[in-house]
């Protein structure tokens, strides 16, 4: 591809084309909310016509900010995080901020390393998943006064700015629903709880709700697996070997629930006639699998846009609530039903054979 010899357009040329000062062009680029809409549109049209691209380095030196926000996710191999990235990026873009991403595979050391990498790139703020980061990382962020928003966990430690939901309380809602259906043999297929406060809170919520009903969650009815279909299928098989076998499985997220559904089909278990399965997140696929998945709906777009709002407020020096709770709700579909009748035993059962 040939390289053009024509000089790159400068900010002075944009100002001349729009009939404004270079200071006005700079405000449109750096503080668009401070410029009248008609004037802003005029400058933006000149920028587009000339193909002007501002120098990020010069902008950062002038404002002492890079105009970038870092976000660290456990993975992008999950639709709930893909939706999160989309919502976060679109809201930040409305404020003329760019999003830089990193992933951790649920490893806290990797998360700390990636956070420092993003800081070295000059990000103005960080968005993190949950509140279970290493204390050494949180201390460094506080020392540098880096605005940081924790998402997906609520309530949060006093020193954290958080936007999220009560994972334990959400699971309490699930257990009460299953108890109302008559289930008493309830098991859980959880995510790995180590270094994951969301997964740990969901297990705690199940345990607490069962305890309140005079039941427990013994070791043979709790397995932790990676959020992957193959791991979930193996975990369901493990749970179903317990005696008595569970009549309902509560899953740590929808991916685990999808794997559980697949394995139940392989084992010849009718869902929900013989086994009820509940997920968490309400991914788009949950409404389309057969049977449709009962799950906890998390309003991901609302949550991550609100997280972006917290970042924007912090960077503009606008006071905002320290933490915000997002409401989640149980969505009942066809993967859950009444507990199957217990097998008869004793003389009457033997006589009926």
C-alpha cells in the first residue's frame, strides 16, 4: 500500500476549518460536555473531514491523563463477560474514554500483575471483578490514588467503591423456591471458590438457606468445577453418584448448568421430572435450550454501565455513592419442577413388586 506524502492535519487546520480557536478544538476533544452541542458538531465535522487524529502523548501530557480506563476480567470465554465489556466500553466512549482490557483466568497473581501493567500504560482508572484482590495490590492502588471500581460483589468492604449484587442472597431465593417445590435432597455444582468471592458467596448462600430450613450441604453434595462444559458434566456425574441422589442441582453459573443439562441427558435423567437444575446469570442461551433453564437473571448491561458511571464521576471529581446494589431476580423456566416422589420401602413396597 503506498504511503501518502501529504502532511498530517494539525489542530490549527481543524480550528481554521471550523472557524474556532484551537482552545475550542481542544475542549471538544478533551471535555466535549463543556462545549455547546451545535459548536461541538461543527468542530467534529471538521475533524472528520480533515481526518485529524489527536496525539495521545501530547494529550496525556497536557491533561496529565491518558483518557484510558483499564478493566480486568477473569476471562472473555463467557457470554456474561462479553456483554460486560460491550456495556462498559460503550458507556466510557460516551465520555470520550478508551477501554484497555486484561484477563486473569481467575488467578490473583495474574490479576495483580496485569493491574500493574495497565498502570504502567498510564490508565486513569481501573475496573475490577469482585473484591477478592490481593491486599498488596489494593494497597498500591490506594497509594497511587487510582480510582477503582469493583463490580459484581455487594456489599463491599468499606474502602471499596462497588457496583454489584448480593450473591448469597440471590442463592437464598433459589433455595427457597426449590424447597417450596418439595425438594430436600439439594446439591450444588459450584465454581472454584478459591480467590473468587462471588463463587464463595453463592456457596455460602446455599448453605445458609438450607441450614435455615433444617437441612445441610454435606461434602458429597457439593462439588467445585471450572466454568466449562466438560468440567460441569463430570461434576454432575459425581453428584448423582451420591446416595440418596439429589433431586435438585443448584449451579454456580449458566455454563455449569448447561453442562449439567447435557450430562443429565446422557445419564437418561428426565429434567425436571427426575432432576431439577438451576443456573445463574440468565445468558441468552438459557431461554433457548431444552428444557429452558431456570436461572438467576443478572442485569449485566445496567451493572456495567453504572460501573462506568462511577469511573466517569471519579475522573470528573463528581461525588457519587460509594456502592450501589443491583437487583437480580429468579427466572423460572422448564428445568425445574416438583420433587419426584421418594421410592417406597418396607413391607408394602416389597408386596407391590
